[in-house]
C-alpha cells in the first residue's frame, strides 16, 4: 500500500504530542498517514515538555493560532487535566486526559481515548476482554482509563497492583462505584494462570528498567499486554514470549485510538 504524501504549507494545522521523555511516542508515525489519506491538512509533531515547564508551555501552546490540539503522554496526563478549560465527561470520570483539542471558541478541552484504544487494540488482535480475569500493574493516567474501559467492556475482574497501594485502592473503589459491582480490587503484582496481565507503568521504556513483576510467574495460559509502544517488544514481552505466553504490544493501543483521534481532530481543523 502506498502511503499518501504529506504537504506542509502556510495553512497547515498543527497537532502536537507532549511528554517527557518524548522519543518513544508513536502517535506522529501512525496518525500522519491517516491525516494524509483523509486529505486533511494537519501534521502531528512531538513536543518535549518537562513536568516543571508544563504550566509555562501551556500558555505558549494557547498562543499558537494554528495549533488545533495535542496528544498527551507521560507524565502529564493528570496534571494537564487541571489546566484544561473544560473536560468531556469520560475524561472527568477517569481523572486524566490524553488529548486536548482547541474548540471553536479557542478554549482547550480535555478528552480521553486511552481506554477505548486499549480495548480496541485487544479486540483487533483477536483477544476477548469480556469475561476475562485481569491483572494490571500501575494506577496512573493510562491505567485509570484502561480500568474503566475493561469494566465497561465486561471483563470479569481486575486486580490493580501499584507501588503506592493507596492509589490502587482508590482506583478500584472509583471503578466499582461507577459500574455498581465489585469488579476491581488492589492486590499484588503476581500473575495467575489464565489472566490478561497488563503493564500500565513506564517500566520498559529503557532497556535498563527492571521488569514490572517477576517474569518467572508467567505461563503459557496468559496474555501479557503493554501500554509501551516503543520498543514495540519490551523486555517484559520478550520474557513472556520465552515462557510461552501470548504477547500484546502497546502499539496496538496506539493504533486502536488513532482513527478515533484523527476524526476528532479533523472536526476542529476547519474551525481554527
């Protein structure tokens, strides 16, 4: 398949992706061909913004008249929520945003696509979240969205393991309260046979990172899933594959949401 050529000119609208680090982000690579195929004059570029500069950078982002919005990755998903002028209901419920769009009145509104993208990615690879027993390591921005999405998709149960147990307990209580059933609970990062096991931490971005849990606990009945897209096969996934488990790269979460995000941003293109 031939990828449509992208032309950047004076009327091109910009979509950023902000994070720290930023070299690992795959959104520009995956979404720019979609914009080109749709004949939408938008280009997505990475923007390296550290946590202590986010407030200052936010004011600068608002000053770019041709910026239609930006994706958000680590570590900004929860901090950015507090800076948005408004939030969609899902982002407000999740307590984190992964996309900000400039609305017709110039305001910045926060949206959340991580959970939808993760579930879409699983289903697109032939996996069935509905009825599954899940273990998730992490309780940050992406993890929060995934927890709600798994509950709404009909997963049977979710154990949330986090370095700060109170955060895992808080997330479990929030999800259970929203869906009205005892679905999630805080627990230990100890995979059990038949589970979908999700690494929703940043461990794996660097080859020197420790694994998020003991790989010797992995067996061939499990599906080991990542939110990290680059490297596409993390050390955890390598270890899981060596032990006979199915593996699921974080790239599928990105691909699962980029069509949705591209359509969402294209709506804004003519208004900016």
